[in-house]
C-alpha cells in the first residue's frame, strides 16, 4: 500500500508502462498533437509527456486523467486499453 506520508506509490509493471506509452503516443499522434501541445493542454511538463511515452515515468492517476482529458478520451478507457 502506498505511504501517504511520503507520497510514494508502486511503479507500473514494465509491460503495463510500455503499453501505456504506446497507447498515449498512438492517441497523441492520431490527434495530430506534438508532445508540447499535449503537455500544454494537459497542464503538465513536456518532460512528463516524454517520460510517459518512453515508459520511464510512473504517472499518478491525476496525471493520467489530465492527459486523457487533453486527448479527449476518458481515463478509464485509456486504462482499459493498457490492460489489453
């Protein structure tokens, strides 16, 4: 269980992180957005987008929600896509 005092949480397993990276990149490109466009719309850093797409980030649900909203998709749909 995550430690509420330190804010640490479990990282995504590597296959899930890669799947999330692929899904986000694919959706971003299909929407005709650059990483900079997505970051600006989602109000996160470009570095965060790059790290998620490189499968090196461990995004919070809040970040996933912001990115999904910027891509005009529900965050639950995005999570289900990663689970495929």
